[in-house]
């Protein structure tokens, strides 16, 4: 089947078209995206503003037409924390449905963690043993641990890079007190749940997904994305620890000069680094493997698994 997937994330909205069938990895055929930063378009009342809503509707309409032109036989759409947390999130999705005909599934934080874990498990295989997965999004941090395809523990915390930047690190660059306060908030939030992950068992490998982790790995010396999926990439706790104060001293514009850092993500990179360093420290992770598959692939795999043989 040719499957179209619209991923409405907190930073970016992606369209991915893949050729998929049971027993094989989904093969990408087309992709496009728009940077909306929905997590930053929330007003004081928690509502997504009209400009962001209209831009989302326009991209969804364009995506549906693209999918039809490419011969897509089934179209899936899902939204994550920015829409889930917005006080008018359902109204925004109603507008998408009314103007484009697209029904959007709102994933819970636990759903995000479980589906991301599924994608990581399929990528690394059974020989990886117990896996611990970390994913930093724009609005939330997902954590999951398990030895099977379903994790034993799946958690979601409001520690996304966009959310923290908006709420705690708005300066450019933020001052030392703001960085210290953000670090305190992150560690306190992680401290409330970390025991559940530790009690689940010691992982054989620890895997990070998401653009934030890929960019942190890239500035720490990992291979560029142009080298392809199959090049091993890692991120060490020491590298993150070294980079947090460096990023804190740089403006967003200066961060765009770092390898692999895009204009749209530069402002959020410090917050992502603080979350990454805190999580690795509290979980005792010395090194993370960077996994190329994440939530989108998990959604696709779940759908493929549901096909009749």
C-alpha cells in the first residue's frame, strides 16, 4: 500500500509518503514539511492563535492534494503535545477536518512514548535486549523502557524544548539565573518519575530519537545526515555537559553557525541540551545511540501490523 502520514508536531508539520507492506521496512517515497512551532503559538489563555491555525489548515490541504497526486491509498494524520495541550486544540482540528476532510488522531503522551519505542525496537532488533528510549519534542519529553515491542514503562513529561524555551529561557542568550532555574525545573520533574524507569531493569542500550538529539550529536562530532541512516551516531553525557554552557553563552543566530543546527531549531537547542544532560545524568547514561526511526515510523508500523496477511 502507499501510505500518507501527516505528523502535526509541536515544532514542525511533516507529510511523509511511504510504500509499505507487512514484513518489510516502509520505503519513503516523498516528504515535505512546514515549520509552525505550534508550541510557541500559544497565547496566555493557552489557545493556538489564528495565524498558526490557518497555516496548519493550508498545509494540510496541500498535503492531501500531494498525497492524491502521488497515488496514496490511505492517509493517516496525528497530532502531539502542542495540539493536545492547547485549550482550543479540538477546535483547530475541527477546522482542519471541515476544510480538508482530514481526521486527525490526537496521541496521548504515553501513546507517543509507546509508538516511538516500537519504531526503535524494530530498527535495532531483538538482539538489542532491553532498550531505554528518550525523545525530546517541542512540547514534551517521552521516555520508555522495555525488552519487548511494548515497553514496560512509557512516560511523557512537559519538558519539550520549545515549551521550556518559551516559559523559562526566553532571553537571547538567557542569563545564568534563567539557565539555573530551567535546570532545576527539569531535574525536579525527572526526579518524580525516574525511579519507575530504573526499577524496570538495566537497559542493554540507550537510544535517543528526535531532531534535538540529532543536532546535539552533530555539534558533538557525529556524522551529518547526508551520510545516511546506517552510519552509527552517538552522543555522550560528557559531550552534552560540555556543550550546555557553550550554548548558554551563544545567541540563537550564533548557534545557527554550528554544524547541523537549523534556523528554526537554534533558539530551542539550549533547552534541549539541558533536558538531555539532566536525563542522562539522573538515569546514569554514559552514551546514547542516535536512532533514525521515531514516532512517525511507529505510527506507520502500527498501521502495517494491522493489515490483513
